[in-house]
């Protein structure tokens, strides 16, 4: 890779690091947040749904990248997330916190999505899966950092609020460093050839031959999110309430699980390049389903930690699979818009609606049986991948976009 591609990889890796940090942060502080704002587990599920609605609204931001460029949208997301995260630390009540975190998710998911699009468009076909996998692995590293630091930060005078202060400071540095970014070569070529979507046409991509593929990817994203969105988010509730773990024990288990899963997460992208997207998805989705089911059904601390490591791997590694398929199966002029429709606008309906539903059933049946049952959804998603999606590994985007 050229020196610029190496620098770009570092920059995008740091950006996705904070996506993982933020996702783990909310899961880690949820019991403390409930106690501070005096809300029930069911209300916490509704809060998560409201916050996660920002991942759907992110569609409006992501689709603009097909008009004004990947670089400009990425810059907007970094600055916006930094400010929203910092403001979350000063939230006076749960309503303000929910609104600010919803806004933060708009920028956070926009940042994550554009990072994947830039990686797909800039790196060679033989390494595309590896690079996308590295970016997602850095997200997991953010989760590790969060899992290790949150128990310490919860002991500070401002408690959970410090988590968002600490998370926003490094991003302020990135907001300055972004000036060295270039626009992707493929977007510049598409712009020069006049291959852009008419400004303001929200449904333009749906009037093309890509509609069928968008709907296929949306269903696969939906089924995947029903499981993965809840697997880590509610594990602390399960461990504390049904297995009598302490805050420190939960932090330790999550840290060990995340560290143990990291070598596998870093290898996930290389696996996709080595054996292909379809065969790689069998291994990754199988591990995801098994890990989530056992992480909510076993009893001993050691067994639960081992199962959690498999679940953390699965909830991280399924993303390179779907990120690769979603970026590779659409042309440059529609890539961000199609990704936003498949993932943010349609697929994340499962991301948004599943937490309150899980909270509702958990209040009646317990966290273990409820979240453990969601392990069936990755198997359904895997079935659709094998039945509907072509193999795209090792092929240039210009070829895969026509498959």
C-alpha cells in the first residue's frame, strides 16, 4: 500500500475505535444510568430504542456522501459526534440524555458507514476484506478500552458522565487531523463522468435495478441486528441480576472476553479474503449464534466469560461480512445511498425495535431466556446470505456492482 493508504487506514481505524467505545459505553453504564435517573429495565429498553433511532436518521446524512463526497461527510460526522458526546455528559435528565445520544448516534453511524465506503473504494480487491476487517477490529479495541476504563470512571465524582468526556477529547484531535484526507479516487471519477444522483431525490436508487438487492441486504441486516444489538448491551443486566456478578466482575469478564476475541476479530477480514465472503459467513455467523446462546444460558463465571468472548467475536465479525457485501454489490454513484437504505433506513428497524421488545419480555421471563432466544436470528440471516448473495471476494468493485 502507498504511504497515503497507510495513513488513511490509521485515520479510519481511529474513527471506528470510538464507534466501539461508544457502543460498549452505553452497555457498561446502563445499570448506573438507570439508578441515577430512576428508570425501570423496561424504560431502559425504550431509552435505547430512542437513542438507536439516531442510527436510522443517519440515513439522511450518509446519502449526501454520493453528492458532496465521502471526505466532507466524514469531517461533518467527526465534529458532530464530538460535540454531541461532550454535551451528553452534562445531561440534567434522561430525556435530554436520550436526545443528545440520539444525535450522537446520527454522527457516529454516519462516521462508521463512510469509513467503510472509503475503505471499499480506496483499497485493492485482494485486501479489501482485510482492511474492512481491521477497521471493525479497531472498533472492538474501542470496546476493550471502554470495558477496562468504565469501572474506574464510575468511581469518579461525576460517575458515568466522565465516560463521555473522555470519549470526546481524542476526537477533537481527529477533527484537526482530518485535513490530510483526500476524496476517494472512485468518487472523483464518478463525478467527472457525471454519474451522480439528482440532488434531493430520496428515492432515486429505488427506481433502479438495485431495489431487489437493497431489500435483500435490508432483511439480512435486520435479522442480524435483532441478535447483535442486544447480545452485549444487556449482558451486564443479565450477569448482575441473574448470575450475581459485581460491577468489577462484569468489567473484568467483558475485558477478558474482548481481549480473547481480538485475534479472531483481526483475522475475520483476512478470512473473508482467503476463503470468500460466503464461506467466511458460515464460520462467523455460526460462532455468533453459539456465542450469544451460551453467554445467556451457562452459569459458571469462567464458562460465561468464554461464551461472551465468542459472542463478542460474532457481534464484531459479522459486520465485515455485511459491510463487504453491502459496499461491493452497488456502483459508486449509488454506494452510500444504497448502503444507507439497506442498513440505516430499513435494516436498523431491528436495531431500534428489538431492545424495547427484549426489555418487555425480559421483565416477564428474565434476561437469559429472552436474549438467548435471539440466537436463532443470525442463523436465518446466514440462510439468506447463502441463498441470495453471490461471491464477491477478490473482485474489483466495477465487477461486483453488476452481479
